[in-house]
């Protein structure tokens, strides 16, 4: 009987340990999940912004890299500036040369935190061939910059294809998968950038049915629009461009959950096709009778027959043409 009791106690102990282990595993998974959900938006993601006023992070034009003293590029609201670059040539036949690039990162956004993994940076040759991937020196594999924060870091590249690489034939490339890359030439002039493009907008006010009350109307008055491959923390996907549209909406009374703030209320007409808005952001103060609204759209690169559609999810819509310069 004593042997049976000991075996039962051992079995019960093992069962308790099993359930404790399961509880710890589930708890750890929930913690990770909650951290992931509450994490600020990463570069290029198409999710919602964790910001008090996302409209302020979507101006018609962002930071201008051409005004920087050092060769620079903007990628999803992050300004990259190359302050120095150097080559350490290989000595032995089997040794590899290294290229070190000093960069300063500056988060140009007002509300969104930006995160940068070193997997985003590569060294490319002038013909677009990827030479090697880089790593952050003494900075970990991932950087997080708060709004307005700047940080300097050295990126190390181990070059195996030649013992004596020349900086003039290389560029620093910044890119995420399936996004339009940005590049900064090392030791050679920076190529000119023709973006953003400012569009002419039909600013004639239009009256449409209030999506919250069919007995009322709202007045929509477009103000301005621009086309770029950057828009706040967004970066255009390959083969696409981004349009930021600013307009004013007048309504009879305030409503924090106004229907005109829904992404499916707005669309961009691109020829015979339409795409819904990625983001709709109104001014934080909904107490006045007028809201300034910011719209963000993604559309195929090179398209020029564009129009903003209000009330796209209703039977009574209104269009506002956008005219791009030739």
C-alpha cells in the first residue's frame, strides 16, 4: 500500500508540474501578443498609427534630403545622412575587405516611433547588384527612434567580391521587402529626386449627404494634394505611389465617430478602377463645425487620371479631379 501511495503522489506531482508549465507557456504567449499589439507602427506597415494626431505625420511633403549638408535620403519618415565612409582593404589573399559607413538617423515624424533593423541596409554596386548586407556596430540589430530623435551609428559591410573596393562604385541601400528602396551614393554625386509632385485640385465645394444622418448634408472642400513614395511612416510598395490629400469637411454638429472618417467612405478613382483610402485622419478637435481631414491612398505608379471620391460607399458620391503636372 505504501508503494502505491508513493506512486500516486509522484503521478500527482508530475500532473501539477505539467499544468504549471502549460500555464506559464500560455501566460508568456499572451505577454508577447500584447507587446506586439501595442508596439508602435513599424516602417512601411499598413496598419493604424498609434498616435494622438496622425494627421500631423502626413504633411503634403516631408523632410527634404537635398537641403542636408551630407548625402541623405528619406525612407518612411526616417532621414538617413551619410557622414563618413571608408574602406579597409584586404591584406591577405583569403581575407575580405570591409566598408564602414557612418550614418545619422533622424525621425522626422511628430507622433510615430520608427524602428530600423540592420536587415534593411545593404551595400549595392552602381549596376544595382547587392554586394553584401550590413550590421550595426555597437548598436544591436534593431534601433528604435522616438519622434524627433536623432542617433548616429556605424554600419559595417564585409565585402568578399574584391580586395580593393572603391567607394565611388557603391551605394548604401535602405529597403524593406516589396518596398521601393532608397539609396545614398558613397563617393559620388547624389541623383536628383523629382518627388514629391504637387497636384492641382478642384477646390470647388460640394454638398453631399451626411453619412450619419440622411436628413442632413455636409460640405466638402478639397485644399491640396501631393504624390510621393513616402507618406509619414509609410513607404510605397514596388510599382506604387502614394497620394496625400488635404480637405475640409463642414457639418451641422460634432460627431467623434463621424462616417466621413471611415476609410471606405473615400476612394481614389484611377482610370476605370477605384482604391479605398489607406488612412483617414481628422483634426483632434471635433468641437467646431469644420474638420481638416487628411487622406492617404496607394495607386499604381505612373497613373495620371486621378480623382478623389467622397461617399464611395453610398449611392450618392462626389468626385474631385487631381491633375498632375506633365
